[in-house]
C-alpha cells in the first residue's frame, strides 16, 4: 500500500475526514504500520495506553474482563480505531483487542494523536461520537439499556 492509498483510506475514517492532506501524509509517514496474525493480541486490558490503532484491513474482537470471565463487546474492522479512551483519558487499556484475521494497522503514538486532537477540534468531536456509540453498545451488551435507549444520542 502506498502513502497515497493510506491517505485515501484515512479520508474514509470519520475522525480524519476534515484533516488536510498534508497532515494525513505526515500521519502516514510517522505512524508505524503493524501487522498482527489471527489470534495475536494488539493490546490487553490493563496495559498502558500509549497509542491509538487505525485498522487498515482485517478484523479484531474487543473483550472486557469481568468478574464472570471475558465479555465480548465488539468486532471492529477497516476504518475503525481502537485505543483512544486510554490515550485521551491517560488510563490503562479498558479492553483487550485480538486479531480475528490478519490485521493491518497504523499505530499513532500518544503524542502524535494528542497533537492531532488539539490541532483539529473536529477530530475530537468525532472521537466523542464514537465513544458515545461504544458506550451505548456496551450497555446493551451488559443488558443495562434496551437498544436505542440511553448512551449515544440518535440523530
């Protein structure tokens, strides 16, 4: 995949939609491209949140360890990001992310990601939207709210 292809792919991610092309190229040049095999862990719940991962291709599952054992909360695929919560909130990872197929990611380190959020307020708004939707899904999975009730606002 060329830098041009990666920039095009970043444009498909809502949080990057309004970021200028030069900045997207910089992100591609300065990010680490990582490939995970099926079953390989991207990060584990409790790890230090030092980066955000943008999925370029493949799929992964998100699990949260509970007192009753692991709870599958989501499947993620291309153009999705994982790891923002711990980076933004300076908290340990809130979930474990495991590749369910070959997974190709761009790894944006914490400093790079936070600079992006500071320079582009639209990025922050999109992250908040995504986090609200994830909360809504997590609450539904936990059986705390019926679908479409509570959590993320509906437009």
